[in-house]
């Protein structure tokens, strides 16, 4: 089964500003709303004109310190520094590489090294990570502190120029360079089955195609107040930032506390456009804050990153009676999202909301193990083609060749998602999980094999397996099972090792020691049986 959806979108002329890059998307907002608030963060509201001036100074400082055109890493989260860092890199014509201050230093160090970044922007919230990161970094690295004086620790941490807010402000502005459609706009690292995160470089053409569709299809305008719920290391954050700014709207950044309980944030900030993983809505439901009529300001609600239960969509629709509800789907390799389904009261009665139809100009194919398309109503692997499909994995031709392929029925280049789907004439794509061991934990993509690899080393045994709970592609937590061995370390030591090398959402909550790992009829480890064991323990 293969489906194509309409002609490819043309980059629209928004107030005579053509959008072919992230820099163009930002300039569109500056042109539309120069005096309107572009960003509300940490209790401060900053206009488009002011944010533009400050970002242009950072861009000039980047260009002057490193004329090579190398990527720019941004180490920060939910701070003015972080957003200035992203914009500064974009306006300097560079690839931006977001790094999370909550991730282990060794993991972040590996990403920084593999990105080839020559400049690092550091927010104050990241100082505890930045210091050991710079001390362990080989070679020179220009470090910018966009809103403050140089911290004392920076003088003795690594080598290379150190620029503070005064140095940046004193740098004369330079013209924003032109970038090609093929140049990489941003680089993200996702979980990898070999134990090493995969780098995904998204081109200017990829992200421009997405933004051109999203801003038009969902009616973004300068009147909108948009949520920013995603970490900058999560590709859905690119929608948050640049769909908002392309429209000249206001990006509203919740505090860390508000991201856990965002109902008050929606009401207090009068959010009109919401975007989150379904887990956020499920948590709000459990906290009993998703009551009918609770969010009257919302006109648009988008969900992506994991399966959206139909019951959650129904409750959200009642809580936001003035809002449309859309379920989006898309891997990082296909730029943010590439299919959508609008949920209504008349939607089908399935347990999960369909992931719908591809965006205009894109094609989906459902194939069997040989790459041949399957019939309507049959399940197979989802493959994607079109202008949003990215070039491949960063400096990794072997992985790229395995996942970006030519199918027997087409000469186009396709991305093999590993997702199991079927096609419904009425609803489009129906998601049925994975064909491999990848899961989503609170919306984050996790290769269970990467967690297994860390635990095998920590426990000195090959007999270890990680499972998600609840079972299925959308999980709340991970648990591990290992065969008892007199020579292995204990649970506490194993989990401590995990915390040292894995981000928090990939650290198992518990390790269970058992006599043997169950096998299925094919002689493979039976993850389903272990998941049932967890369900039994939860019901005890």
C-alpha cells in the first residue's frame, strides 16, 4: 500500500518574506510583529525587535570568533540564554546543536565531540555540567555566556576564547549569511541500538517544508500565545520555537514546575496553541485538572511523540471546548511530524487515535520484510518519502544506508521507520507499535538495546534485558531483569552506572534478579512474558 498526499507545499510569502531557512522564519516574525512579545521566559517579556538585536550580536560574535562555519552547541534549558543561543546560531548561518544540562557529562561530551562544534553557548542553569564538560574537552572551544559576566570557573576550564555579555554586545553586527537548502539547520542526537546516540542532521529544506505546512495548516497568527513544553534536545521543540516565531506570535515558556502541572500555566498565560506529548495530558487527567471547560483559551491542541489514547483525546476536547485536537506523527528522521489526524467527537472507537494521512507532497508506503507493499488493511512497516525526509545520520554512512533506502516499487528515497501500521480508507494510518525493541518513554525515543548494553557492562553478564511499562510503544518507565550471578554487582551499583551514562528517562526504575530469562517459541528472550510479570507485580 502506498499513498501520496497532494502536491508539495510551496514556501509561502508571508508579508513578502519568503521562508527557505530557520533564519527566514525568524525574520518573518520580526517583520510582522516588531514591537510584540516574542518570548516570555523567567518572568520577562522580550519583544521581537529586542530579541533580534541581541541575537544578531551573538551571531556576530560567533562569526568573528570562528569563521570556519562549524556547528554551534547550545547548553541550556528554558532560559533566555538558551533561546538567544539558538537564534544566534541560526542568524550566523550555523547548524545549532542543543545539549541538555540534565544529561550525564560523558554522554554530552560525546555529542559535543561528534558534532564538530567549535562554539558553545552556556546558560547559567548549565554551569554544573559546563565546567567538567569543558575540562574534559580536547582542543579549543569558544564559549559564550550571552546574558552575564564570565563566571569565575570559566578561566580554568578548557582552552579557547571566553566571551561574556559585554563582549558580545560590543561586537559589530554582520549581515546574516545566505545558506543553501542542503545545509544542516540543526543536529539532534537520538537513542541508538549500538549504545551510541545517533546524530540526525535536519536540512534547511527539510524544516522549511515542515514550517510552511504547519503555520498555514494550523492557522498560526500574531494573536497566538504558544506553549513551549518540549526540551530543546527534542525535535518537537523546533515547532514550538519556529512555528511561533514565523507567525509573529508569542512563545510562552513554563517554569520547570509548570511543565509537571501545566493546567495553571495554560490558564494564567491564556495559551491559545498547545503542543505536548500525550503523557502530559494523561498526567493532567490523573491530577484531576482536565475538567470540562478548564482551558477555554485554547483554539489549537497538538499531540505527538507517542500514542494518543482516544479517551485522553475525548477528555482533552471537553476541557478545551474551543480547540481542535490533532494527533501528529513523525520520527526525527522525517523532521518533527509528517502525518496528522484531527480528532472529533465522531472519530472511531479504537483504543488509540489514528496517526492519519501524510502532509502535502509526502508519500507513505506500508511494506513487508522484503520491501514490497502490502494490501489495504494489512500490517507492515511504515516507510516515508518526501521533502521532509532528512539526509541521513551524521557522519554514519552505514546506518544511513540501512535506514534510507530505495523500495522495489519506487525510485524515490524512503526512510524505514520501524513502525508497524496499517491503512484505513477512513482514518489513514493506524499505529500498531514497533517491529523492533524501540519504545517511547514519556515521549522520548529509547532503544532498549542501548540500556541493555549499559546494564550488561555494569552487571558483568550477558543475561540482562530491559522492558518498558506499561507494555507497548508508549511507556512511563523502564525496568530490567537479570539472571542471578555470584560475580555480578548489585542493583544499586548498576543503576548508579546507568545514571552516569544515560539520560534520566533511560534509567530503569528497578532491576529484578531472576533464575533465567524466559524464551518464546523462536528461542528468543520473551519480553512480553517479562512485561506480564511486571503487570502481575503492579496488581499485587
